[in-house]
C-alpha cells in the first residue's frame, strides 16, 4: 500500500521519500532550494544521485512512504 500525502504545508522544510525496500529515493529541501533523487542497483548500492531545482507539491504515488518535516 502506498502512503501519499495530499495536504498543503505552507511551512514545509523537508520531505524524505522511500521505496518499498526502505531506500531513500527522493529528498525535497526548502533550505537548500533543491530536490534530490537516488537510484539503486539490485544489491541496494547507490548508482546515481541527482540534484534538481526545488520541486514543491505532493510526492508521486510511486513512493512507498514519505516523511514530511515542517516548522
């Protein structure tokens, strides 16, 4: 079952999203004005880490769970 947040958080600071293997796959940071993504191989080793301009909004339903930290 996917956990998905659909509420708006005006004081949003961080979002951490994990896949079904409990691997961090996305991190949104207001303080760094950036969104980060990670990719893994079958053994769970990080194969790619990418940085993007900050992407606000609801995390995609493809993530297993997201932890949202706000002020």
